[in-house]
C-alpha cells in the first residue's frame, strides 16, 4: 500500500482515465479527492471507491478557475487533514485539420490542458510548501505531445507544453521536496478515444468501436485500460518514485520509442 495515509486529488475524475487513476490511487491506499465539472460523475467514482473499501470525496472542480482549485484544496485538507498528491488529468481534445481549426478550439485546449494544469500545479505547490513536507504532482500529458498526430495540432502542442512544464517545475520545486512527473498515455479506452474514432469514421467510414480496437498498441494487441495508466500514476505519486523526476513516461504499450 504505497499511498497508505496519503491524500491525493485527481482532476477530471468523473470518468475515463481520471476514474481509473482515482481507483488505482485508492487501491494503493490513498484517500482520494475526485474533482470534475459536474458532481454526479465524480459522486459515482467516489461510490465505486467506497464500495471497494476505500475513502473518497467527490467535488466540483473547474481547473480553469483558480478560485475553484483553491476551494478544492481547502475541502480536501478539511476532510482528510492534509494533501500529499495531485494528478492533473482533466483535459479536452478538439479534432480538426490544422488549416481549419477554429481559434476558439485552439484557445479552449490551451486554457484547459496547459493554463488550467499550470494553475493547479502552482496553487497546490504553494499548499505543499506551506505544509512543509513536500508532495508529488503527476501530469497527464500524452504521447501526442511527442509524436504530433494529424488533426490534433492544438492538442499535440498543448501536451508538448505539459511535457516541458513538467521538467521545469521538477527542477524549480525540488528544493521544496515536490516531485513532478508526467505520463504519456497512448490510446486508452475512454470516452475521449471513442470521440476520436467517431470523428475519423464520420469522415472516412467504418465502425468507431472497431476502430478503437484497431488503435490498440501493436505490442500489446489490445486497448489500454484506464486503471493500467492509473497504476503507473499511483507509483509516480509514491516515495518509490523519488528517483524519477521531471520525466514524461510513455504508458502506450510500446508505441512511442522515445
Ligand atoms: N484516452 C486517451 O487515449 C488519452 C491518451 C493520452 C492522454 N489522454 C489524456 O488523459 C486525460 C483524460 O482523458 P480521457 O481520455 O479520460 O478523456 P475524457 O474526455 O473521457 O475525460 C476527461 C475529463 O476531464 C473533465 N474536464 C474537462 N474540462 C475540465 C475542467 N475545466 N475542469 C475539470 N475537469 C474537466 C471532463 O469533464 C472529463 O470527465 C486527458 O488529459 C487526456 O488528454 C487521453
């Protein structure tokens, strides 16, 4: 139980990867605060965790609103006494050819995936420093931030920013004993991946469910599940990962060799 006695916040935990990360953190012993734009989906995540014997607190959290982030931290600390880990999982994807991408879609992706993530890092780091015992931050980037997939230019660029930000913050906050790492998942079976498959098949034909299966990493031969990414994130939140710092680790079944 590498996270026994720790309190971890997961953003965007109302479904998909965030729910898998929250479940994996609870499996590792953490008390988990699950935040998302609406309460019902995170209440369901919390219910699943508590049914499995874990502790969870659901709350509304918008990562683009600093007041909402500050309030989430206060509620997490109020409920569980302290805060030890933060997972920046919330993210959005707007598929479009780069030539046609509306400015609003570019900006929305940057606002949530980069600026919102940075605000969360900044506000939680101040809390960790005030507590005086350090902490761990894990950012959910993407292998898209290394590869640069077609029709995802704004998303790719934002995730590349997260990879670099992870390095910068790890170096800057090491004196405060704050460890910052990122994961770079490949295609993980979530509503976001299904939306990508629907976007592609609506233009090229075919069945989106079948396409999701065909997007499976070649070496793995099946799609990646959210909890599998979650278990890597849980490891990165733990003391066992103290020697891994500022890294962006591929969790994509071997698809990206760098
Ligand atoms: N699914 C994949 O294949 C894949 C691959 C690599 C990286 N990722 C990344 O993993 C993360 C989770 O993606 P997912 O596949 O579960 O997507 P998803 O769309 O299924 O879930 C994203 C969650 O983030 C929440 N969210 C969006 N904006 C928010 C905001 N402003 N504040 C708080 N929450 C917000 C949504 O409500 C949703 O619950 C994202 O950062 C995504 O970019 C996904």
